[in-house]
């Protein structure tokens, strides 16, 4: 059963069919009940008309054998006296049920007794006036056999007060054959039509759902092919329907594009990191091999310098790995003015103009941003570096400017990429590995801020770090 309804198409078809089936059953039951009620009401009306017609004749003193309603053409009729004795009945009436008397032949009136007189007196107290017919009728269901034909009837009972025969009750029946026939016909149509309609609903739902979900299968198969081939340049087909499935395909392609960019970036990062690590490791190995063969030629300072460079590069790579993994900074308060003075202390040609501004974040990571910006500024400055800390609205702004040649406008975004160095002719030892600005921007983004490059007042580069206030 689970395998049978394991697809969305099967579950949608089953659900739609069940809903329609419940609706059809409820509507069919309501139609049948309404039809039966209307037909029974109509039969009751006809029976009441027949009963009142006979009652009118009785009220005018018509003898029992002269009553026009006893011919049996309009249905069975019974007339009972106030003691529930049958005094008149339809011709050819053979059997009856559902009235106060199951007799089919009139009975001679019995001699009145004292109890009958008391009942008559009580009846007279609440009785009708002579010649008056009761305004309300009493209805019941029963059956009767007339001339060998047995049918169900709707009976109406009407009381009439006569001049010389006391209170009489007239029962007239109207056949329910039309009601039974109509209900059976409607039920037969429903029993035949409902399954056919449910079959149509199930078939249409199955086809429509298959057509609607066909793009989903295309997306699934393409994603499976992409996973198998590991080719992130492929994209899933986007249907031209402008619906939820089209938006799903578009979002999937956006996710694939972001994943492709991330993987490509990671590949370049690994390749660049390997390249950057290879040079100092090769240099250090060469020095150690030379020292092993000729101890007197050991360049101890160069070996230490290469080791320190390796240590710094490893620390930068570790920090980038933590940032890429989504490491969130702490929410402790950091005074940017005090941090700027702390990082500028001991550096030649660096001046600080700062007002107290507090932000929330990691003091160590923000200190690393300022240190990287100062290192970059000192590397390119001619003589002076200026650090400013100020407040702008709900942001804290840290500016680091130098009086060097500045950054060309076309390269002001590229310099924040990893392992990018604009001064290609500069040695690796002087120019660094090209990770400082990339780390600075990643840390700024993790703190909810931005880091941009522009032109400073002295014509050199100006780096502005903007962070939300604590």
C-alpha cells in the first residue's frame, strides 16, 4: 500500500477522488431526502383534498351510500364515527393499515351506552359546530389493497361535525407509488453515475497531476545527473509556466550557481594556498639541505624568516577556514577608538584621530582587520598613514588612509579577492601573500558591516570599515 501511494500523483488522485466521493454522497443523500419529502408532501396534499371533499359532503348531510369519494378512483377512503367504528369505506377495499381502523366493511352502529354518552358529552365540550370541518389534518403512512392491488399510501385524517351523525373522521389515502418510483430511479442513476463520475475525476486528476509534475521529474533527473557527473556548470530546465515549479527550478539553478562559485573559489583557494606554501617550504628545505651538507653555509636568519612567513600564512589560512565555516563573532562590546590606538602604537608615521565608538563583536578579529589595513597602508604609503574613527548615524566608521599612489578604480574590488596582489613585480616577502584584505573584508561581513576601498584626501588609498553600533 505504501508503494502504491508512494508518489505525489497517486496521493493527489486518491485525495481528490475521496473528496469528490464524499461530496457526491452528501449531495446525493440530500437530493434523495428532499425528493422523498416533496413527493410525500404532495401525496399528503392530494389525500387531504380527497378527505376534505368527503367531509364537505358529510357536513351537508349526504348519506354514506351517496358519497362520491367512495368509488375508489382517488384512493381508499374510510369514515369512522366518534367511537372509531367504520361507517363507510371505498368500494373494492380489501385490506387497509395505517388508520384508526383496519376494517374494510362498514359496521352497524351499536346502541349507545352510558360511557358512550359521557364520551359524547366530553367530545361536545371540545367539539366542532354542526356542519363544521376541522382546520387541521393528521397525516400517517400505511397501505391498502384495492381490487387485488396492494400499495403504500399517505393518509390524511379530517374531522367533521354532522347534524345527526355526530363527529365523524374521514381518512383518505393518496398512493406513494410515484414517490417510491422516483426515489428508486434517482438512486439507480446515482449508483450508476457516481462511480463513472469518480472514475472521470480520478483519471483527469491523474493526467493533470502528471502533466504538472513532469517538470519536477525533469529537475530531479537533471539533479541526479549533475550529482553523478559532478559537473556544477549544468543547470536544471526551467519551465515557462511562471508557477511554483518554475520558481523551484529558478531557485535550484541559483543554488547550483552559488555552489559552483563556492567550489571554484575553494579550488582556487587550495591551489593558491598550495602555491604560496610551496615557495617558503622549498626555500626552507633547500637551506636545511645545504646546512646538512655544509653547516658553515647555514643562513639561520633566512630560515627563521621563512618559518615565520609559513607560520603567518598558516594562521591566515586557518582564520579563513573558520570564517568560511560560518564562525560567528562574539557579542562583546569593543571600543574602536581604543583598539585603533592599540594597533597603531609602535608604528612609524601613523596618526590616530578617534572619538569613542563602541561596536559588538570579536575584539581579536576586529584587531586583525585594523592590523591588516595598517600593514597594507604602511606598505604603500610614502610617509604618513592616518587612522580615523567616527560615528555616522547608526554606524561606526573606521578610515585608514595613506599618501601613496592609491588603488586604481578598476581594481578596488579585485584587491579583496584572495591571493590577489596588484604589485606583481614586488617580492613575495615584501608584498605578502595577498590574504590580508580578503580576511579583513570577510571579518567585516561576519560582523554585519562593510569594507570598501576609495581615494584618500592625500591622493592615496582610503579603506573605510563600517560596522553597526552596539
